[in-house]
C-alpha cells in the first residue's frame, strides 16, 4: 500500500549514482507530489545507466554544493555592501511584487542618487526598457524593448499594478504587459528613491475610476445592441 512506504530519505537523491538499479527501491525515495505517482515512477525507472553516467551523477551534487557555497558568500557580500541602504530597500519593498532581492537588484543597478536622471522616463530609458519603434517600407511598427540592466518583474492581485497588468495583457498580450509593468515598477522606484517615500496603493479599481463614464457606456452598449433597455443608477450608502 502507498501509505506503508517509508518516508523519503535525503540519501535517496544519490541512490542511482551509488549503483542502485531496482526501480521499486528507487521509487521509494520519491518526494512531494511524485509520491502519488508511484506506479508511473516504476515504469519510468526501468532503464540502463552507464558507469560514465553514474560518475557524472556523483559529481553533480558536489558541484551544486560548491555553487551554493559561492552564492552564500556573495549574498553575504551583497548584504554588507547594501547595509547602509536598508531604509531604501524597505521602501522599495512596499511596491507590490518587489521582493528584497528585486529591491537589491534595483539599487545595485541604478544606485540611490536619482539626481543623475532628469526624470523617471530617463531612468527607464537608461535601463533599456523604453518601447522602441521599428520603421521600414513607410510603415511604423512597434519594436521590442531591449533587455534592461536587470530583469524587473512583479505581478500582484487586487492592486493597481495587478490591474494594470491584466488590462495590458488583455489588450497587448502577456509579454508586452510584463515589460510595461516592469517600466511602471522602475518609474515608481524612481520617485520612492528620489523623495524618500513609500509606495501608495491606488487600488485595483483605479483605472475604472479614472474612466468611469467610459466603463458605464461600455456596460450599457452591449445589452442595448441585443434589444434590452438598461438604466444605471449610483449606489446609495
């Protein structure tokens, strides 16, 4: 029975490299959701592993551990360099979708002195995130933005940024929406760093509030085209 199988052991990750070949034994080392696919694992684990492949499997964990150690050293170094800028990092982290690591990336890329950039648009342009233009044959077409110094991304629900992403994704596709959202985050970071302030949430309905009349007309138009009479009245408190 599945419930009688032993709990997964960390050593199981190296079992194949150590010479274990029995699919039933190897399948017992499955972790997480894979434990629910025991029968499929038995089928997948039937095969041959050469001596060379086993040697590579033995070397890879050591290499990963080495890289993890170097990453930890660099994380310590980064933390030391950014120690004097903890307040800036905390303020940037108030932007929805911006983690501490993303805030560190922003500071490492653009610094804290926004006086170098005449405006938020200049910062976005410097970061390589301005929308480009591709013109040829008398036609002007939108071009891809070149990659910025660092990937800046953020999606969130029930927030102005989340609503902005969904609105743009519906009109222009997910990839362009991500680039536009990254630009918006970087512009927001500019004002936060320049003014020493924090992010002010506008709310998921901000776009609708700005174009309330247009939203109302759009909501009424379709039922009218179908032959229905529609009236809209404001809600009373």
